[in-house]
C-alpha cells in the first residue's frame, strides 16, 4: 500500500537497457535477453498465436490451433525486436522454409489492425489475443511444434534495489511456479 510506481512500456531490448542504465529498478521482459549483469526470475510462459482476417484463406482452418507449416505460404507480421526475426526464422528452418516477412511492428495493436484489413498473418504471443474484440480477426495457437514465449523478471546484479523494488522481488521469489502469473 501507498507505493507509487511508474510503468514504462517498450520492447525487451529497450526495457533491458533502461534497467542496465539505472533508469528502472526492475523489468518484466520476454526472453531471450543478454543475462550479463542481471539476476532473473522466471515468471510464466504463453503460446505464440497467429492472427488473421476472417477473409484470409487460413480462416477456413477449423479448431483453435494451426500447424506452423500452414503459415509458410503467407506474408507475416511479426514483432519488431531483432531477436524475434531470428527466432521465427529458426522455427521454419527444420521445414526448409524461409518465412515471408511483410512487416515488423512493435505494437500488437497495430498488427491486429493490419490483420483486420487482411494485410497479412500476425505472429505474436497469446496476450495479443486480448486485443481481439470482433469476429473479423481470428486467432489460432501455433502448433506442430508448439511455440512458447517465456517471461522473466530482471534486476541488476551490480547495485542494490530500492526498498519497494526489493520487497517486490522478494515477493515474486517466494511464489511457486504456478503462482507467478501477474
């Protein structure tokens, strides 16, 4: 109670730099990240999803999942973080396929809006599905193989935390794995 905090939003690379430079005490980011200079606590994972227009050819697929190979023929909209392009490219490598990247966008809301206009298929972590509020954009969890996004809490290992941040880290550390959904 009575603790004020500021939330800064950005991609994991930007947020990591803020913590590294002392501009933020702690951060919740998506892996991968450079762990040098940080302590980290795993928090949770969520599946990657594909979002596409109800007018897109993939809309004919039934069920709540879509095999990765079904995405190979379509132009993809992916997160703009540099490591995401490599990660997604690596997903397709065993299939001997180079993904067709149409756009790299940091904000999942913008990706969603492009999906509404049938510009491409967006690949984002499942939390992006929380943006979907109409039947014109469909969501399918990517499978075969299943893809997961992992989140961690990071804090610097080279200087002490503020008392409030220290208590927060202590609280998160004490939680069991099933309880670490924020």
